[in-house]
């Protein structure tokens, strides 16, 4: 009987032949390598690079390219309050720009501002948009404040030409208009903020913090920066004499109504001492976003209007003590894609919320009531005491047959 042949080492490619100090790798390691569990040493690829993002579909690109680059996305006027507490009228101009650098790399889960951008916007286009905005708003007649929004960071040179930035800063300052601009925390630098402060001293820079919680920023919002970077940006803004406006997001994806109420109330109290204004933006469903995918799959519901009322009543004393103003202007309020109640009480509740944002008086909420308030209260209590699907909630209006269809 002939002897059995000696065991052979499997003929794995060289890149799979891991070696221990004692010699050939163990069979377990070799099996793991062969199955791909340990990879082959090549650079890893993120999931969102493998999935075709909705903003890059042919239909989305066609839509963006159809916009007139010489006209702003929208302009309007709203009641506001100046830094000294004087009621005024504010003009808001949303420019059609190239979008934000974070969107170019990844993007936030909830933000659909990319729907209004154009990749080929030039400095001449932006100047034309500014002139068109002034024409539509009667050259800011009766306005004491101008809010300039660029779907990104106003003073980021990769997004907006520096000569256009300078023109907006100087013109609004020379005309005595208080200016509000937006920025991402990680894009605030000492040099750029000093440059802004020199051209429009004391203007307001709104930073989209969204959540005062690093886990929420990373896993719920995909924001691209940390709370530490936000603190750093606040310090730099203060050093340059600029006002700080902090944006918070009410009910990010993967968060229940009850948790949103508890956490956002806490975040407001924590950031208020460091902010001149705190603006809370209730989630609204924007097209071609991750949140819209969840919404269409019935895995997310926008917040209740009652939650916003409860939140403002809870934090009112903390806000007053910090001498900070809280602002809530719900987008698409009363609609299915925005913060809403049962439908019967929405208009009244929204009006009270808007009035509070100007007056800061909780008596605006004194006479509000509706049968759906008890449904909301039960949902919040259940969220805080029972395991529940994150962010879904109960249906507040509509026939059962219609609710079974995609939103």
C-alpha cells in the first residue's frame, strides 16, 4: 500500500498568503482570506459610492440644468426682529448657486437644496440674481434686514466667487441693512471670518449645527463635522465680533417623536448661552433625499406641531435667562410633508408658533387645543416608555385606503 501524499498548502494568490512569525498562516486565517472576510488589501469603497445617488440621476440633472442661472431660486419678506429687539421686515434671497462642498463629497440625509443648484453658475450670474432680487423686492423698500442664503456656505470661495461675496457684504453694510448669512462649522476659519467682519461688522452668521450630539450628527444627519468643531467656529465668530445664530433640526431621521422632543429641548438649553439666536427647523420632506426614501417607505413621519409648542414652552425660561431668542418657522407647516397635526387645528397652531418667534411670549399658546392633542400626547408617552419603530409614528389624517398607498 503506497503512503499518503504529504498535505499541500492551498495554492492561494500571493496577496492571500499571510504569514505568522512562526511560518505559514493558520488554516482559519487562510479560509478567511479565501472567502474575502479580511479583504485583499485594496482600498475600501463606501456604500454611498456604490449606490447611484438620486441627485445624480438623469432626471435630476436635467431639472437642475433647466433653471435660469440669472434668477434667484426665491425671494420673499417676513416679520423679523433686529439684534436690538426692534421689530422689522426682513427680505430673504435664496440664490441659485453651485451648492455646498459637503454635498459634493457626501451630503446630509435631509437636505434637498441640491435640487435648486446649477453646476455652471458664474459670478456674472450671481450678480444678475442679486439685481433681480432687488427688483422683485422693490430695492428692499421697508426692510431693515436681508437674509442671503446660498444652499451652502456664503464665504466659501469654492462655492461663491470672492468678488460677489465682497459686493454683498459691502452693499448691505453701506445701506444699513443687517445681514444674515449661513456657514458650515468646519469651513469657518480665522482669516475668512476676519475678512467678513471687516466688510460687514456685526453681521449674523448662521451655523447649521442640527444636533448637539456627535452620534446624531454622524449617524442620523451625516453632517460632516462634530460639536467640537461647532464650538471652535463659535469662538472664532465671537473673536471677530460677529453674531451667532445656531440651527437645530427637530426630529432627524431614525428618531422617534418622544426622543425628538426630549433631545431638542435639551440641546436648545445647552447651546442657548453660546448663541444670539437659536433657530429650530422642524423636519420637512425634501425631494430626492434619504429622508424622502424613508417617508415613501412609511418609515418616517414629520413631527407634530404640538411637539413644537411643547418644546418652546419647556425651554422658554432657559432662553430668557440666556438672553437668547428662539425662532421656529416651520417649512410646509400643516402639510403632510411638513410638521402637521390632524388638519383641523393646523392653521391656528402654526400662526401661534409664528407669532411666538417674533414676540417671545408663551401666552400665544394659551388657548390652543384640539382632540388630536391627546393622540399626540399618547404617542410621545409611548415613545418614551415602549420600544417603537424609530421616526414612524401614527397617521394623523386621511382615509385608511389612501394611507395604504405610498405618500
